[in-house]
C-alpha cells in the first residue's frame, strides 16, 4: 500500500482552486475540515497544498490540522453517538441512499476532480466513484438486515439470541490510491451499524474524501455523525489513535505505518483493522489463452500506474507459455500511452507524487545493480512533451528470480517482474513465496489446476482467468499473512469490524435457573 511521504512542492505553478469548480458548498477558502456539522479551517491557520501530479499545478490549500481539531471532531462524534445509534438502521439507511443518489448525479464531476489530484486516468476515477456508489447502495440494503441469530437455551422457558451493537466512535485513516472508494468502504458500513466517525484522508488526495463527506452532509446526516479532519498522519492520525474516546481504528496504507498503529492500538485495547501491502502475482500456464493473459497482465500491472495494493507486481510464466506470452506482453507494454489522466487517450497517468516517483527509481536501480535483473521494457522517468511537468515513469518490465528484492518488496508503481517456472506446482510455490497475501491469479483451462489454485494460493482474493485487480464490493476484501490483521472489508464480513456482538438471554420461567449447574427441571 501507499507509503506516507513528504509532499514535493518544487513545482508551485498556477493556482487553480479545483474545489470551487466542483463543490456545491459555499465555504470560506480552505475551510475543508468538517467538524460537528460545520466546515472549518485549521485553528493554526496553516495549510498544505494539493498538487496535480500530471502538471505540478497547485489545486488548492488544505487545512494542516492538529490535536485541537481531532479533539473537536472526536467530541462531536461522541455527542452524536447517542442519538445516531438509537436511530433505527432503516432510517440510517435513508441517509445513505440520499448520499448514493448525490454521488450518482455528480459522478463525472467528481471523477474529473479526483484525476486532477491523484493522477489516475478518468475511466479509473469514474470506477473509483462507482465503487463508492456501489458501497453506498449495498449498505443501504444492510439497513434492513443487520441480522443476528436466535438459538435455543439449555434451560427451559428461556430464549437466546445475538444482536449487533455499534462499536462507538471510529477513526478511519485512508490512502490516496482509491481516494473515494476506500473511504466509502469504511464510512458507509460504519454508519449503517450505528457508529459515528472521524475520517482522516491521505494528504495527497484531500478533495476526493471531502467530496464524499459533502455528499453525506448534503444528504442531511446529523451534525457530528460524520467528521473530517485533514492533515498529516504523524499529527492527526496519531492524535486519533491516542484519543481515549476512539474505540476503533481502521487503517489502509503502508505496512510500516500500519505496524505502528496496530501495536499502539493493542496497548490501548482498541479494535483495529489493517489493510496493507501486497506483492500479487499472476500465473500464466502453458494451456492459457495467451491473448487474454496478456490483456490481464497489462491491466493488472499498469492500471492505476501500478499503485493498487492489488496490483500485479509479479508475473509467473510457465516455460511452455513463455515465448508466446512475452512477445505479445512486451509489445503491448511498449504501446501504452502515458499522459494526463484527463486526456481520454492516455492509458497510464503519473505517479501520485515526486517521492513515489523516487521510490520507483530506487527500485529500478536496485533491480539493475543489486538484483541484476534483466530489463525488458521501460526503466526511465518521462520528462518531456505533455509529461514534462509531472511525475511520469515508463511502464517497466524486468525478468528476474523469486528471491530478488524487486520480487519480494512492494514497489507501488509501474514495475513488474517476470518469473519463469517449469511446472504448475513450482508456480504456486513461487506465488506463495512472499510475506504478503492479498491477491493472486491463474490463467489456465485445466479445471484440476483451477481447483488446486483455489485451494493452495495463500491469498485473500483469488482470480481465475482474470487479473489480480477488480474486487467487487459485496465480497470480502483483504489478505492473509502481512497484508492485514485478519479482518475483511466490504461484503457481509465488514459487519464484524463495525459491530460488537451481544448475546442476550431472556428468561421467562419466573424463577432462578442456573446454567451448567442445573439440568432441565422437567427431567429431574
Ligand atoms: C486497492 O488496491 O487499494 O480490487 C484497492 C481492486 C479495486 C480496489 C483496490 N476494486 O483492484
């Protein structure tokens, strides 16, 4: 997942206040925190710029918040909790449905704004908004489910059931690569379950999260239920984690940051969910449909400029498919068009920032000097023509071996490594040879291999004849090993995150019955 990095501010060119074009809120300039139902600036008066990674333009100034804003937001969320948790879930769902309708009606405007601040191409930011729309609708429906269970009691005249309770005030810390979808995965289920929340979005993509929160504010969600605080992870994120009234922290981001948050939440006895790194692989067997596998590999590796936690960063090719696959794959990679994501002709946008570009440069240097991998395509930043001012890097392909650093460490950029194998068994072993376990894919027509892949891949998501990216919101999302800490977002499984179970016993015998101590009295 994305690393937290310092924003590059070398190219401080034209200022275009992008939010004034897309937002429907009439606000003071820079008042993008949403606390207790009010749009506010940071009390320090300080701000940070939002930079378009394709052009270097500054798109706006965002509040650099501190502990004061966090305290205000958590206090507002705590105050709002009493009435929000008691509002029947179908009523809570009505707000979600209104927010859904707003997102549908503004999808195109929001996607354009998101491409400007994040860089990925328009068809992908449209998909990002669509993922938020799908999530809103799915959890609207959940308002009339939120099922518990009824069961029998071991004692006579006693009824037993389970009910779901909200957890309380939730702190949601989200990344820049899916700047609306990932906040929506957390915000909508948290709300439908009766929690109140404070969202801290990545500082590379403050507008996308703000537009999502605007939709909820406009839908009439009561003041304090949803709060938004912008600023750095070191200040705002930490203050949220430390705050005694925050009961749950849900984090998506880099493994380094996640490990620190998880450890601290452990000490503080907070519920904590993590979604972090991936080193996802696509296997291409000798019986695969090669054209399909090529198309999938290009999309999986270079979609979102490789900046997905589900991105394909290793391609495991069987000897029998090697020549046919490699010829077509490298040819197709060479034809990918880099450009500003607003240009419908661009296939691949820039990296999100100069520091992310530097991470890619660092790994390409490691691949060549330390790993001694063979460079097959790309390998250079692009600093000319339409790409002159942005953070662009050529789609890059190496051939290497499983132990190399580029085959083990998450790069989060347009770099993929080819690993050649001799058998299906070896392919699965190589796929599993990583500390991560998010997503994996196999291209084959052999049903026995398909079933073995489903059984043996150590991943939270497995694709058959499809790339490693493309999860849908009604199925669990997350991974095994160091990708996470055992939770799953999306689908029904996310309810396990945003609710606590309560077991309820109703004794209608009119006398004291002692579980485990007395037998059913009728059988005495
Ligand atoms: C991510 O990579 O951080 O499955 C999220 C996918 C998208 C979500 C990706 N639906 O690729």
